């Protein structure tokens, strides 16, 4: 179980690393042409949608599995992510040869960002399984810091979306290599692990749908309005989602690290753990949302440069749902190891339908991007309610089952 000290290390490491990446954005908005920045943001969004497929969601099964083939699970995920990357890169090169430059740039950036994200996700899960949380904290710090420096240096020399995405991959790859753990895991195979593997498809689809919900506006604006509009919306969402980016991954790692022993050992206490965590993150989310709504429109131009005024407005519009991810991410992460993949998939599909339907209807009625974003933001916020309810219901069900197992009477011996 994650101790308070290791939890602080994880949050601090993630905070420093992600602050570095966020601090690089004002440099990139000035160094990259708007079209290249739009291609990079679209590629980033597509990579986030595809990441659950690329890793086969092994990152949620590795920490809680008792399977003796944990190394094999890790290897399969990395190899499959590499195959997905190769397919995207090849498609990008083909589009480049037929002079579809913008689409080619997006696919090449997507390929590089996808592999960097998938690699970090799987390797981080392996560190959680090994209990190497101090090493994980160091990796979070190094990955963000090294990648941020490399992105700025590369943008100075080669101001293209693919080059900046390649710098992200290189930085994360270096951080992963210097913090890798080679200790093997040797535990007996259990039925729970087999059952979870059989339901991996639902877990993959639910995560892809969830990421598609949050990235739909960025990708849609690229398709409908072009790379410049995508850059505006993408940068606005990156800034609005910065607090979640800063500590969200660390909070999810802390939650999974704390809950994994309870889930593996079928011990009660999961619901109180989630309750305490949710109260803390909700307070942080409320303060964060208020700060973004007030500060983003005022600071957009001073921070990002001239011409980025609308990005500040978009940041303020999406402040509430993006801040609520601080609450939702650590909680919903546990639905997969608890075996609620199919229920989560249904909820995520409903969430995507609500967001896309609202976006389409508001766009058709108002014809204004900002007004459509306001309506979408409201729908996005409401969509969190059933998902959070399901998470706590699953935790309570786990605790009831664990307590029932603990008090089950032992049959008396026959005389």
C-alpha cells in the first residue's frame, strides 16, 4: 500500500515534471507556426484516444494481478504499442507522398506521441506492481523535465509538429531507461487475473471512449475548421487541463497503489479510501476551476503571445469539467481491476453521446464555437455524476464481499 511519504513523492515528482511541460507551451506557441501547433495538438488528442488500445489496458491489470506472467503482459503491451505506432507512421508517410501534408503531419505526430505515452503508462504500471514508488516519482520528474527542454530546443532548430513530438518521445524514453526495474515477479496465477484478461476488450473500449469524449472538440475543430482553430482549442484545453496533467496521473498512481493490496487480498476498506480521496480532490478541483475561469482570459496573451486571446476564453469555458478530472480519474481507475469493465463502457458511451450530441446541437443552433463549447462544458460536467456513482457502488460491493469472506464460518468437524 502506498504510504503517505511515497504518495507525497509521487505528487511532487509529477508536479515538477508536468510544470516543466506546461512551462514549455508559451515557448512552443511562439516558436511553432500556428498550423504546426494545430497539427501537434490534434496529434496529441488522437494519441490520447488511441492509448488504451495501444497498451491493451495492461497498465490497470499489472498492478493488481497475481499472474506469474506479469513480465509477459508488460512485453506484449509494449510490442503492441510499437506496432500501432508503426502503422500510424507508415500511414503518415503515405499521405505525405500524396501531398496531403496537414493530415500527414498529424499522423506522424500521433505516432510518436502515442508510443511515448504508451511506453510510460505500461512501465509506470510495472513500477507500481513492484512497489518502487520512489523510482516512479523520479521517473515522473525526469520525464517531464527532460522532454520539456528537448521540445524547446528542437522547436528552435526544426519548428515542426513531428519534430516536437519526437522530442517528447526521446525525453520520456530517457526517463524510462534510467529508472527501469528488472526484478522479476513470481506469483501464482489466479482466477481473477484470468477473468480480467478475458474482459480486456471492454476495458480498452471504455478508456478509448472516455478519452474521445474529452478530445472530441480538439479533433473536431481540426477536421471542420482547420489546424489554426484546432491549435486554439487544443492549447485552451491543455491549459485548462494543466492541473489534472500536473498531479492527476500521480493521484491515479497513488489510488491504484493504495487500493491494489485491498483488491488482491479481498480486504475491506476501499470505500472509505475513495471517500477520503474524493473529498480532498474535490476541494482542489473547486479552487482550480475558479482560478482558471478568472485568470485564463486575462493571462492568455501575456503568457501565450498575441493572437491567442480565444484560447483563454476556451480555457475558462472548460474550467469546470477539466478540473473535475482531478476527482474522477483516480476514482474511475479502480473500476477496471474491480471487474466493472462492461458497466464502465456503457457509462462512457453514454457520456460520449451526450457530449457529441450537445456539441452538434449547439453548433447547429448558434453557429458559434464558444457558445457550443459552453453547452458542451455543461453536458461534460453532468456526465461525471453516473460514473462517480458507479465507482463508489463498486467499492462498497467489494467491501461487502470482503467482509462476508472474513466472517464466513468454518464448518465444524464431524464426530
